[in-house]
């Protein structure tokens, strides 16, 4: 069964990026390696995975992505802090 992820990445200064992917580990690696030269995440040094939510239905993932992107910043911060109050990089164990 395929999984789809809505994820939030942050910079050390807490600039946020919200995305959707079907390969979370690969997509986070691309952000960390600054794969896209003109990307928002590269420009703002967004390299920390601070939130992720999994879905089996791509439509549900797309709807959640749009929902979270539409929220005010305070609500996004509350979502992150509800599961990751220390703003740890959740992908740190993946890359050693």
C-alpha cells in the first residue's frame, strides 16, 4: 500500500515550508541537499523536518496539504508543537 505524506520543514530561524510527497525520506534529502537551485527551501536554508502526517489516500493528503497551507502561522506552529515541542529534526536518524 502506497503512502502519501504532508510534511512541514523549517529553517533554524523557523521559516516554514509545507509540502506533499509519496517518498518522504527522498524528498527531505532533496531539501537538505538543496537539490533545486532556485527553490524556496534553499533560499531560506530550510533543512529540518519538524512535522509529518501519513495518508493512504492521495486525495486526503492533497486536501490536508491545502488545509494546513491555508492556516495562519500560529495554528501551524501549534500543530508542530503538538507533536514536536522541541522542534527536533525528525529526519536526523535517517542520515546518521
